[in-house]
């Protein structure tokens, strides 16, 4: 079972459990940085607004990464098909 550990995000401490403490700690630090950057750009906005905007930005980045990955898989698949056709003498 995973051990409990703490992270601090935007001044609030959270107690978490995970099987990969190192990864979650890194992600929490990145999130904290993103939230603080956004807080400087949008002073006076409540933490929940900052969190929602950061979540949307992160979701958009993730979606773009997935689309890029899919395009790369399709490109590699086409390249492999072309190589197979060449080897078969077509």
C-alpha cells in the first residue's frame, strides 16, 4: 500500500497517497508553478478560478499531445506499409 505524503499547491497543503510519490510530487510542483504564474497574470481571481483555467490549459495541452502522437503513429504506419510494399516488390 502507498504511504501518505504532503504537497503544497498555491499555499494549501494536501495529504496524498500514490504508488509514485516522485512523479506526483513533480506534477504538484509544476501545477503550483503554473497556478502562481497565472495568479500573477490575473491578480484577485479566486484559487478555484485559477485551478479551473489551469486544468483547462493542461487538458488542452494533453489533447494536443494525444493528437500529435496519433498523427505520428499514422505516419509511421504508412511508412512501414510503404517499406513492406517495397520489400514485396509492389
